[in-house]
C-alpha cells in the first residue's frame, strides 16, 4: 500500500500545536505517527510523511498537510491526533462517517489496549479529511486531559503505533520472541562461532608451542620466564650453566625445563 501519515498539528509550542494537558498532543502524535511509519516501512509499504512542523497559521498548517498528501497517489491517508474536552476512549473520523475496514479495525485495535471504543465519526467538516484525495482517516488516539493520558503513558506510544498498524494492514507486528526456526538458526550460528573460537585457541597454542621450542634464552632477565629465573640463577651461581664469551646462556625452552627439574632436586645447592 501507499500510505500518507500525518503526525497532527505543528511541533509543540508553535502556532497550531494542539492540545496540552497531562500529555502533549503534538509530541505524542509524533511519537505514535513516526513509530507507525517505521512499522509500515518494515512491512514493505510505501510511506509518505505528511507532517508539517512549522506554519504561520492553523489553516496554513492544514493546507500544507493536504498538499503533501495530494502530491502523491495514495491508497490511504492517516492523520494522528489526540482528543481533549474531558472524554474517554478512541475514535476515528472519516468522510461521511464511512465505516471502512482500516478505520473500524483501528478503533478496535486501540480499544483492545484498554480504551473505550467511541467508534467512527463523521469527519466531513475536518479540513484534512475533507480535502484529501485519497481515502482518509483521522485517528483521535485517546484524551490528553483525563485518566486516558495516564493509561497511555503506561502503555507507551509504540503499542499504539502497533495497534494502528494492525488496524490498517490487518497484520500483527512481528513478535520479538524468536520463532523455532530463528532459534535453531541462532543456535547453529553460536555453535559455529564456538567451533571457530576453539580452532583459534588451538592455532594460538600451536604458535605458543613453536615459540617455546624455538626461542633461545640468553640472559636471566625480563625475557626469561619467571618460573625459570630462580633455577637459572642458582645454576649460574654454582657454575652448572655458563654463558659464552659474551655471557650468552643459549638456553632452549627444553633446557629451562631441565634446569628447573634439577634445581628442584637440589642439584644446584652449594
Ligand atoms: Zn488534534
């Protein structure tokens, strides 16, 4: 589907920014509307954002929204709003109060989050509904000035976006739980990586072995393994190990092991 989404009103604090009470209509319309746009895009729909953040007047804001919507050939135009005036629940406004599936199902899906279903209303006099070329619906998610707002905050904008997505497409959003095949795929990937890590450890150990068998230790200094130093020192002290004319000991790893063994047997005791 080709869907135009309008996050209602201008941004908070501007001319035409909408109702503000326990929650701010402009802010929440954007939180819900942009999350809805993401869900629709992920599901493969073409989304046109028809949000107007700044306008000199309310009528200019409305005209710019409709111009954006009508510059595309859309299957559906959706405007997201929040209600005020002390009521409770969710409602959707359509031209002539027409009860098309997307509108009826959006009311139903939002009410399933625990809100009163106020149903479809005649929005023929609402500018964006009246002037939209495409089939249009204006969603009043819930009220900003009653206990609706508290419930809304607890549930969070993302769940309302999912509900409207379900209302529009008839589809549930993808669950964050893994399916069995995703689980199996992930498990195989982890096992494969574990095997690769084991291989790397093996290669690393082989490299260590190579270094240990080829390295020559000439001096009893920082390069000498610490476990060998006291034994080498004792061997030097008693003359069992002597360097060449330059003082180089020329000891292999194997020699070190032998020196330590002999040291432990007490061979270098004076
Ligand atoms: Zn509004």
